[in-house]
C-alpha cells in the first residue's frame, strides 16, 4: 500500500480522500466490516489511476468523472452506516474537507433521494444520534461546512432535516460544550442562509457569529470562559476552512445549469448564479421567489411553528419542549437582528413576519418562563427598530400585551420582568425618531390606543412607587431600583423629544421631517391578530395621513387635539349616549345627519355595545332616524336569515327593554325582506 502522502494519486480530490480511506481500513473491524474494507481498497486503486486535470461538468465531485463520483463516495456512506466510531470519525473528517474545500458541488434536496450528495448529508445527519461528544461535534462541523459551501445549495426538506439534526444535538447534548457548539452552529447557519437570501447569491461574505451574544438569555450556566473560547474557535475554524478554495470553471457550471437531470451546481462566475429562480416550485406564499429565498422563507416559517409548540396537559413541565421553544426564539432573533432590505420590502417576508412571527409572540405572551419573556422583548425591540413601518397594527397590539401590562403593575410585579421592560424602554428612549414615530402613529391616530401616554404614565406610577399603605411584593431595594430606572427613562424620553425638535430647528424644517413615517394601515394578515384582540377598528374618521410631508408641527398638534376631544365624546357617549352625540356633533367631530351618526356608531372603536343598543332603541326623532340609517347601511343580500341577524348584531347588543327590541327588529325585518324579497311573503313574516 502507498504511504499516506501518495494515497489517492495526483488529483486534488484523491489527496483528500486517500488518507481518510486508509485510516478507515486501519480502524475497521476486519471480520465485521469486510465489505467496507474491500470497497475502500477498490476506491484507492481507482484514485491512483485518475489524471490530475480531468474535468467532468456533470460530476458532483471536482476532478472525477460523473460515473466515478458515486463509487468513490460509496465507502464513506458504508462507514457512516456502521455507526462504529473508529471508522465514522475519519469519514466525517473527510466529508468536512470535501465540503469546505468546494470539492463537492451541487443542489441537495429530498426530491432527489437517489443523489449521492443527498445520501451523504443524510448519513452524516444519522450519526448525529451517536451519544459520543467527538462524533456529535464532527457532525456539526460537516453540516455547517455543507451549508456554508459556495458550491452547494441544500434545499427544502433536506435543509430542514439538517437544522433538525443540529437541534437534536443541542437538546440531547452530553455536555455544555456540545450544546453551545450546536446553538452556535445553528445561529451561523441562519446567518449564512439569510445573508444569501438578501444578496440572492451563494458566494457571499458572511459574518461569524459571536458566541457570547447567544448566551445572553439562556445557557448562562455554561457561560464560562473555556466553553465560550472553545465554541468560538470551533465556529471560526469551520467558517475559515473554505476561504480561498478554488471554484469550478465557468464552462462546467453552464453545462450543469443547462441539464435539469444533473445536480445543479452554481458559482459566482455563472450568469445564472444570481437570482436563480425556481421553475414551478413556488407556492402562493413564495410566488416566483428565487430558490434561496424560498428556502429562507420555509426555514423562517418552520422556526416560528417550533416556537409555538406547547407542552401537553399530561406533561406540562416538559423541559425539552421549553428548551426547543427557547432555541427557536433565539434563532428568530438572530434572523430579525440581521435582516436587511429584503425583509423590509419583500411582501412574502413581510407577510411571514405578520402571519407567523407575530402569532408566535402572541401565543407566547402568556408563558411565564423568564427567558422566553426576555427573548420576546428583544425580538419586539428589533421589530420596532427595523419593521415598524409595516407592522403598525401588530405593534399597537404587542405594546399592551408585552410592555404595558408589566409596566403598569405597580403593586405585585415580577422583578425580573419589570426590569426587562424598563431596559427595553431605556433602549427605545435612545432613539428620538422611534419615540416621535410612536407618538405620531398611535397617540395622534384616532383608531389607535395612546401608547406613548400610557408609557409615560406607567413610568410615573413606577417612579412614585406603591401608594402609601398598600401591600406589595417588592423589597425596599427593588422598589428603589424601579424608581431610579423609571426616572431615567422619563428623562431620556424628554431628552429624545427635545433632541428631535433641535434637529428640525437646525435644518430650518417647518414641514414633517423626511425621517418620520405615518405607518400603513393594517392589512388582512394583521387582521387575524386584530380579531383575536378585538382592538382594531376600520374607522377612517381622522384627517388623511397619506402625505407625511404635508404636515407641520401645528397640524400634528391639531391631530392630537382632535383625538383627545373625540375620546372625550366617546367617554361621554358611554355614560350618556344622547349627550355624547350632541357633544360630538357640536364639536364637529361627526356630521349631524343620521347617516353620519350611524356610521360613527358602526365603525368607531371604544364605544360600549350595550349603550349603542340602548341608543338605537330610543323613540326620539334623531335616535330613531339613526337606527333606520344604521340598519339600511347593512347589506343582507343573499344572506341566510340567521346569518344576517348575527351580522347585524355584531356591532352592538340588543337592549333589555322589549319596546326597544321591537323597534330595532321590525326595522331589521323590513330591510332584510327588501334585500331578499323571495325569502318571506312579507316583512311582517320576517
């Protein structure tokens, strides 16, 4: 047998594969692994005879003919299948080198299960179940190198399987080192996949994950210097291993791209490399997105679903489930923190955030686990910083659910939760534009809650401390900390608004600054969450805000005054409906016609449904006309009778007085009969 220096012949591929095969032969149990040893020797003989400059554009192994590629990689599949550590280790080491040096190239997906590359990745993933730390770490190296390779595109279910393998290693890791390495590898994979989706390119510069940042919320018990240094070095080694390795020639790429039967290979030299669009593989969610963006979308969607998993009633203390949920949120945070322009402009990604991530935050808002709450706050801050222009309705819901409910709890707060919220508000107050945008889009919008006002009031209550004589769970030291931090936040908010005004005065701008945004109204996806909370109204009675630059400071002041007076009228209506309507008409917040009053009752958020029903049942002239206008505005055409009643009663509750009910239902029956003349013989029958 040749020495290890000459094993594999003169080819670059052979110089990597040869020594690994020799090691497998030496470590194999001869009686048990006879077929494996024979296969290794056969491949060594074949490699000896191959020329150094051979190129086959249809081959998935650089330097080999396509007909030879499968047989050369076959011994590694056999060795991995043995699950025998001594032969698995050299196979994993060789696979790592083949991926990191760009010798393996192609598209890997579950629909091509007969592909040798799919079989190799699948075999590597399977040995991740071996409960030995060196094997698990080696599997992580190979999978990260495969995902990072600029000549390999792992797609669809195969990509999800790779991520699942790393997940399982994290959840079942035998040591803190293995767990943190698995988490770091997953985070690095997210950076690779989503950086590629941003650039729509395989060959991109990807920053290396910073392990310390991943341990901010969880795994603090293993956050020791030796663990962190080892894991950081582990990731650095994999990311640096393939730098500068040669890529396949352009002519090889063109032939592969033109042949759909082969495993597609892509490199930066290929004209088809960028914007590589899948033909017929898109669905209603991804449309005609490129393959890389489809995969990023699929991965993001599945991470959101993993983060929404809950323990069963029989086993509600499932720590594995909790750790998996937490890891999913951590990876989602990595994605959002590093998301670029595509996340803010691509409709599919924006809808994925609304439909999946926001739903995850909604479902997890009731979870009392501290690490999950901290991650929610951190993700929420990233959404505020990067995506608030497309998430107005969702942010308006999450402020009360995540921030305000904790901030406004003065007597019995969770110390860690409240400190997390105060830290979040401190970060917010460092961004003057964010503070102003919140004020403009919520406190000055008649359809939204006064978020900045509630934040300031909550901070004031916290700064003043629990009322005298009340019982509280806070220790004196905790109360003092809350007070100090609340005052700091209030000061920072005041400074932020002052700094913002100074900036406008310096540039002599009297119009709305270009940096500010009046956010888009809620769309159909956000409505799914709005329906759950019942806080979103379709009312459009405020001044037009489609042209932000048309508004100066006085217009902003008018909008705020308009909203305050409107809320005063709503409050008065809920106590004395007739007086409230009179006030709103006299202050010109609504028109005096019955149709305009009916529209106000139908569309305005904050009105008490029982009070609306009582008002509509009155026999006075104006309420009676308003009731008729209210009913006439409903379209009952082609609606079933019961369905029409349900539709009609969704905006108010029927009054308790029989005469009022009769007046309302008589008008309803008359209008229903007009909309559906063949349904009953007369309105009286209805």
